[in-house]
C-alpha cells in the first residue's frame, strides 16, 4: 500500500474512551479526534463493574464518525476481562479492577504459590488487582463456572467487531498468567492456582491482522482490525519519540508507568523486591517498569471539590512552598475512588507532614509526591537494569502539566522531554501503518517519524537534588 491512508485508533482509558483518526504517509502523521465518550463504572449490589456495552456503543459511534478507514487498532487498560459462554455470549459486565473483591487475595495466592515462583515465571509487579488474583477471587461463582472463554477488554472489543477470538501478547503479559521467557500462557501456574487453562485463547503478536469487520456492523470502508500493542502502555511506549536507547519513559495519566525499554527481562531478587514489572512490548521488547499512582489523586480531588479549573489551580500550586508536604501515593489508601483530599490530609497527619490547608496546597502535595515517585522509579530502573539514562520522556496527559514536568526534571536531575500527549493513539496507528506497509522499519524508524511530526517540549532541571533527597527520606526512601 502506498500513499497516505486513514487509520482509526480505539483508545479506551479508565475515565473515557475515544476514537482517533490518523492520516499516515511519507513525512506525515496527523491525528484528529472523531468521537469521545465517558467511561463511568457502575456499582451494582456491592460490586463495581465496567459498563462495557456502553463502551462498545461508543466505539461503534466513533468508527462511524471516523468515516472510511483502512484499518482499526484497539488499546485499553490492562488486567480486566469479560467471560464468554460456549455460544460466545458475554456472561455479565466485567468487574472493575478497583473493586474490593481482591482485597487480601494477592497475599494468600503469593503465600500458596510463592512470590519467587510468580516473579520468575511472569516477571510481574505485585499489584492487588492482577488478573490472577481476580480469577482466584471469582472462584466458584456461577459466571466463572459457566465460562468457555476469557477475553481481555481489547480482545473482547476486537471479537465483537470481527468474530475472531485471540489474546494479544502485550496485554496478556499483564495478567500474571503469562510465562515471559516462554512467551506462552503459564499453564502450570494456572493449574496450581485452580484456574482452567482452556479459558485462555491463542496468543497473537502486534501487527497481526485479526480479521475484517463484520459486514452486519455497516462500518464505512469495511476495514480490517489489526492487533496493536493492545495494552495502552505498550502503544504509548511505541509513541515515545526517543532517539537511541538511553531513555526512560513516563506514560502519565491516571497511572504513571515509569520505566525503560529492554531486550530481555530483569528477574533478579532485587528487582522483585523493588516491585518492578516486566511486560511484553512491541517487537519482542520488554517494558521494564513500575506502576506508580499517577494523576488519579488529583483527578479525584478535583471531583471532590467539584472544580474544573485545573489550570488556575496549577498556577496557585506553583506558588506554594516546594515539597512542604509529601505522601507516598502508592499507599493502598489512595486506590479507591472517594474523598481524596481528606485521605491526603489524614496521611499527612499520620506521618507528621504539614496538613495542606487549601486546594492549591493539596495539589502541590500531590504533584511533589508524584515527582518524588517518578524520581524513585527512574533511579531504581537505571540501577536494576544496569541502563544509563540521558533523558526522561513524559507522554500522555501528564505531558500537558507544565508544573509536573518541571518538578519531574528537578527531582530526577535529568532533562524531561514532554509529548506527545497522544502517544498511545500514535503508537497504535504506527503499528497499524507498518502492518499495512505504509511505513517501514523497526521501532527506531517509527520513533523518527514521531520526532519529525510531533511537538516536544524540553524541561531542564533547575533545582539541585539535595532537597529532593531530603524529601524522599521523609517517606523512608533512599537513593
């Protein structure tokens, strides 16, 4: 295929979904939003669910609004899944990873199976909502007993669009049920955890053509669906406009995914203890990273205050004293939705930090704390992976936050290159474009396209690391 083509990226996040349309060709990579829709979890009878049918309707509305496209790629958040019966029907709305059903399950499973074994097999960070723990928590429920197939969210959407069943590897690798070195489902682990291996479909690589869109859907152009890095972070890492290998990335949105790109996993005991994760990336790479609570506490604080004037609040926060109050944002108390400002104040009281007295002070506390968490993860990644870092790339929504980007540069003592904001959608369409033959080359070649077409803002460190080290020590962190 030669000349520019139109491609659609379906990008579903924890708070919203959208369909983006890209025009891709030699020296050209343009992106526009065709449709955006909300992603509102729904609590029912004490369980928090995703409204996956509303999401699917939003996807279809967006693809119709996009007009004729050559192909479609789908990326979403990780770990959550839908269950299908033997006829292919969905057995209920998927459960949200923030639901409390996995409380305490991870510790029990790790004790039974062994943390060493889990890490040596899957390379994954211990997170309470990993798919492994969700399935153990669901054991004995009628839905799981009746289930014939399990599909992660992007694979479920792809199934509804094409009728084809499969599991894309970058998202499969987040389940804690994927053998990273064998690049296959960890069937022995499944057996010992009491999980039926036949639930899991065949694996497929990014760039695989899944199939044409079902004619009954009536989508313009009858496009094909192409597997991309279906875990949104995998697509976001493709969308990092880095030059060379000596970079760290921060995909910053509701979560901050902080790490480096490697050729092989790091499965050392030090890595396990530092809670670093090894996930599959595009082209056989490893996303060696740490999940850090990202902008979620800020988003929830704005919701609690019923305020939408974030730029004004950020301006006020910039005038607040630096690192006056810091908290460990990875504390589980900050994971559920609810009154975040009160939880931040309570955390400050417990640790002896000054309690933020205004919304601006709370925002500064969150951003200083997030910059500290970025610093910690970047420094640990360098040490554990034995990889020198020259610069930090911030992509995603956090790239818009000038204060956070500057604080991250200051805290890390490294230049921060911010942008593109739409790294996930751009990485999604670049993998599609390569599969269609519109662009060629390896990841370095795809990133050259990004540097030539996308705006990037550079932030130089302007504060010495001494004060940041002192703030980190208040949280019990050492370099």
